[in-house]
C-alpha cells in the first residue's frame, strides 16, 4: 500500500524491505496475471 498522495498511476518509487531495495511502480488493477501474459524479470 502507498499513501494517497503517492497513488497516481505511473508513480515510481523505491521500497526498502528485509530482502533489499526494490524499484516499484503504481499500476492499474488487476495487477495479477493469471495467464502469464506479462514477462517475468527473473
């Protein structure tokens, strides 16, 4: 979740977690890709 002031579609920011720092981008729902049409970065 992000603050309402940061929730505009397309906003990019970094998130720090225990696993490291990640580049993130606010996208439209649904962001779940059940048919795997979006290529994985892994």
